[in-house]
């Protein structure tokens, strides 16, 4: 029998193809204030909590707004985009349902709570996850392990009894640091760094290809 009892999904880049939307919205917002992304801004912000990326844009990129104002502005724009057209990844909803027939499911996302709730409602997945967590609800965002440790705790399981499904460098590092078995679904436009993908026990080409049998074999 597999020792994996639960699967913890990331949201952005795994269930919704939102990384390009995030980049477009944040770049446009920064440009409106006469600033430009730093060379490493996009990579660094993937996996950051709301408080962390809004501070980065305010304090390091130089947007002349407080971090709280930056967060409210950008999240408002993201919510508008999601209401107009939710960028679901093909096969993601079916994969969640399929894997949920065998394992308890949780969600550990860097998105704000307001966006998580909206995505799950629009996608018809509100009932799929026993636990949902935003990194704004834990002390530190990805690549720190906080959100995955909290998800395992809320599930009542050891991290080693859980698998994580992630796409980004910071997400893969976060899950591995927490002690979960790591499944990588590399994003085609924003592929993870070599050191991050090396932490994965399983790499699949897309979320639709992930099977219950492969998760069973992780431990």
C-alpha cells in the first residue's frame, strides 16, 4: 500500500494558467507608475505571498504606493481578469477530480484568499479540497516550507504522507523543504530551475497526464 494519503495542489501554473496574466497585470501596473521590473522580479515573485510581492514592487521596484495599496490595486485587477475569463489549464479540473477519488486533497497557493475562492467557485471545485491555504495565511511564502507544513497539519498528516503538485521553482523548493513527495509539472513559458526540478520524485509533461498509479508509487 502507498504511504501517500493526501495530495496538495498548487493553484497558479497547475490548475490555472495564470502566470502570464500575473506578469502582464503587474508589469502594466508598474509601468503606469513610471517604473520597470528588476531583471529578477518575475522569477522572485513566483511563489511569493501577497505581502512579499507587494513589498517587492513598492520597496525594490519603486512603485510610489505602500505595499498594502499595491496589493489592493493588483488583486483588484486580477479579480477582474478572472471574472472575465478564467484561464483553466486543459485537463486540470478532471485531474483534480480523478485524483480526489483516491486521495484526500488540499490546496496550497501563493494567491490571495479572495482569488483562491473565486477560482474554485468558477471552476466548480469548491467541494474538491478538504483544506485550502494561501501563503498570506502563514508567516512566510514559498520557497519556505510554511504553507505545506500548515496544509499537512490541517489534514492531520505527517508531511511524508503527502504529495505536492507544483510547477514553479519556489513551489518545488517549498514542498521539498516541507518533506512532501514532490511532483513537478513544469510550466512551458516559466520552466523551473534545474536545482528545483531535481527535488521532484516525479516529473509529468502536463497535469492531465498525472495518474493515481504514479502517485501511489512515489513512496
